[in-house]
């Protein structure tokens, strides 16, 4: 468990979540770019998450609630038979979060007849410290949610959903070096003309081609342990589930375009401010700290004063620190339910504050997406 990070708590207004699925590798020279768009399908129709009734076997239907995977080592083959590589090596796909596209950079100007990539992470990166990747890198565990802290290494593909009855679920987590997958697809494109390549991922193929995977009590989950026959079948099926379906000239801007554009407000920081070095162990994932409000010693001091200032409450008597008590892990110790500014007892206890730099949602119901939202809501309510 990551220990409480008091400086980050004190600078509550400065912590932001972030969600970018592209690598930060630098393209070399004036090279070409190609957007890859992954389109999940079920029986040739667009996949709709959480929808029951997807037929995978006679008499057996499923829904899909999660579909995430990591891709790596992208290569294109010219019509002369020469393979060349993208300067950025990794991508994170999350259908639930709308991360379905990424850009290959640093490509040679060529006519291309094949594309190849791994589904998963090569052994070197799979066994390396995940803390080395910056906050926006696809292999940052805080971004992709696909790293096994207890086992080590990444989950290459995570497919989850319901089957048979809404109360019964299945969970396929394909991982470990033995299950690193390679996909190679025929394509026809010119890197200086085609701006987008669409690749379908046929979810129904996971259960049927070339290996039948029928859900039973024995096959409804896998975590890719050695010798697991379900993981072995799924690995092969996943390699066959991708299909190149066409190119676009040019592509329409997508959600990922906005993410990668880096629309960040200019930071307004005094030239006299003293930067604060936010230190944490190297094996922790790097959090997405806000670039428009960097950590400074003066900012932390101001954050502490505001945290302890009762004038921010409707009664002018209650501060954040009244309920988030530092001596009790920033929780409201000894109380089952916390008391509001009007003196009335609420229905929940004040949440403890720790690991906030690594969180993506706040409040008990997760209604605030950033710490800035969480700080403002009690003041404005």
C-alpha cells in the first residue's frame, strides 16, 4: 500500500487526473504518421458494451463489460519485402474509456502490403519496473489498469462480461511471456497518403475461432497460469480475431486526437516560487500531476492554510481538517457518521485521504473525476 502523501493532500487544488493512450516516444525526422483505429465487433456488427444476447455458441449468449488490451512493436512491410518500424512502440486500448485509436510515428515513405504487431508486452518491459513510465505512457499502470502488482508483469488482454444469467460473470485475463501474441495482417496502403487504417477486433471469435471456448463453471475465468488450456485457446483465438478492414484519406479527428494534442493551460507560477520535489519509490507508477499548477513549497503552504480554514464552510466554523483529521489518517475518527456544516448528522463517514495522486474518482460514489472537483463541491454545496 502506498503511504499517505501529505504534500499532495495539502495541495488538493493541484492534482488532476489524465487519460492519454498514446506513447510519448519521439518521431525521428520528417517521417510519416499513420493512425490505427481498432473497431470491436460482434458478428460483424459494432460491439455494444453491457448488452446481453451476443450469441457465442448454440444456446449460449454473453455480454461484454470490459475489453482492454496492450499492443506493441508495430511494423509495416513494404512491397519490396522490407520491414520497417514505428518509432513509438506501445498502445493501450480500452473500449469502455473510448481509447480505440493511436498514431504510429516515424514511418518510412513506402507502399505497404502487411502490418505486424504484438498483443501484449515483450519480456524486457513486462519484467521491468512499471514506475519508469511517465504518466501518459501506455505502460503506466495507473493509466491502463493492466499491471499485476501481486504477480508482476502486465495483463495483455482483459475480457470480462456476464453469461447465462446476469448474476454470473466470466473473466479472461491473458498474461505472462508464454502468451505474448503476434498478429500479422495483409493491407494495401501508402504511408504518405493513407492517414488512417481501420482494424476490426472480432469479439465473437474469442469464443469460436479456431478454438471453441464454451463457458462452463470450469472455463469461466483464466489468469493465464502455466498449463491453463483456456488461456492457450484464447491466445490463439485472439491472434485470429484481428482483421484489416480499410484505410481513410484523411481521417476524422477523434477523441484521441484531442488527448494527444495536449491542450494544457499555461501555468501561472511566480518566478519566486520554490519547486517541490514530489518523491516516491521508483517502482510506483508515475501519477499525472497537473502541468498548469505545478507543485511548489508556497503552493503547499497555501493549500494547508485553506485546508484548515473554517471560513470556507457555510457556518464559518468547520474546515476540511475538522473531519479529515491528520492524526487519524485524514479520516473522521471515532464517528460512524460525520456532521455537516449545519450541525446535522449525515449518512456516511468522512473518507480518509491517501494515495490521492493515483486516484481517478472521488467521493464514495465517484462523482468527482478530479481532486479539484472534489474540493469545490463541498464548498459550493
